[in-house]
């Protein structure tokens, strides 16, 4: 930077500019504190809004045949029947297989102790002092923590009935009077920008969550079929674990595939290799064939911005922040038209 440019920067750094920066910092800090204080309320209403967003499509389709209130009622009744049936059948099976899976992984990790001792003795004979017990302990803790935390999320989802009912009730009323609530929120911005913001939010949020659900269902279903064909134990819980991690944008699917491959390693080494290769093929099909078709009209964000948004979202709002960080970043980028933060596809089409 030249001396002239440096001087211009210091000339612009007036007291008023400093006060504005400090005020922005204070507002941001206060916003994070409020977010942490009202975390439960924000989580419930955010999830309810997402559910209402997703259910708005079948409601719009049914409105061609039924009044709005009746369409909302039919969609929610069918939703409760489907979720209730899945909870009773699939949920109980998942919890049962999950406990057996934890026991299997524990036995496998404990069985690594004699192997590590043999490797240490082999290296000692060649004058190499290596302590593999630390690595073994870290491996045991990380493996068990990954499986247990994933199953804990699943168990909370299946057993936290009160919050689930509250979320569905709020989502029901959001669907009934969604337009009024959205119009109330839009009053904070000028009237001529209402339509633009509505389109941006709908494209980023609806497109992202619908796309993630479709991608997760594809990966869960295809992984479950592959595991059944390969005769892997606990195919349902392993497929669901992959699906849970796949909901995390960026590296979620890779982490899930690596985790279940390690778990299958307890059954057979060659079987784990086959599972790993098959899941990598499925992930490539998902990322290169299905993902572009689903997300072509919704999100288009540079990968670096994606990871930055994920880290900021996780720090600011935990698990909820991870899931809503990407669509929020998409809204921010499209609203301010920051082309440098967009992916290569959109830049290519515009040029």
C-alpha cells in the first residue's frame, strides 16, 4: 500500500466512523447475547417456520380443490399419521439397533488393544519407541462419541414429544395466517422491496431445505439398499446415520460415510472396504448428478463462503445455526448482489 493510500485511509477514519463501528459491534454482541438467552424460543419458532415453509407446497396444491383452512388441516392430519407411523415402527427399530451398535463398536475398539501392543513390540524390537495407547484412547473416544452423539440426536427427536407438538401447533397457525405474518415482518423495509425479498427468501430457504431433504432421502434409501445387498448388520441405523450427517452441508456426507465404514470394520475388513467404495459412488452420484438438478434454482454460493457461514452459524447458534447458516448466507449474498461470493455457475451464465 502506498503512502498516499495509507494517508487516505487514516483521513477517512474519523470519530464518527469509529463510533459507527463500535455501535455495530455492540449491536452484534447484544444480538448474540439475546440469541443465547432466548435460544429455546428461537429454535422452536425457527423450526416451526421451516416446517410451515415446506408444507406450503402441498397446501398450495390442495387449495385447487379445497378451501385454505381445509387444505392445511388435511396436510397436517396426513403429516401426523405419517410421522406417528414412522415413530412407532422405524423409530423403535432405530433405537433398538442403536443400542446394539454401540455395544458392537465398544467391543471392536476394545479389541484393538492387543493389536496396538503387538505393533508397539514390533517397533520396539527395531529400536523405535512409539506409544500407541494414546492414539488408541483417542480413537476409542472419538468413535464412541460420534456414534453416541448421533444416536442422542435421533433419540431426542423421537422422545421429545412436547416440543414436537408445540412446533407443529405453531407451524399450523403459521400456515393458516402465513401471509399476514410475513407482511408484518416486511414492514421494516420499504414497500417496493417487498416482492424482491420474498423471492430471495423463498428461493434460498425453500430451495435449500427441500433440496437437503431430497438429497438425504436419496442417500439414506440407496445406502440402506446397498447395506442390505452386502448383508451388513444394522443396515437401517447405519443408513440413518449417513442421512443425519448428510444434512450438514459441505463435509457432512463424507463424515457419515467414514463413520459407518469404521463401524462396519468391526464386522469384516473387506466388507468395510466394499461399503466405503459403494458409499463413495453414491455420494458422487448425489453431488454430481442429483445436487445440480435440485439446487440449480436455489443456492449458488462459493465453497469458501459456505464453510465460513457454517463456522459462524455453529458459533452463534449451535446446531440450529449450522442448518440455517447456508440459506441465510444465500439471502445476504443475493440481496446485496455480491457476485464475488457466488459460485462459478452463476458467474459464467451472467458473463
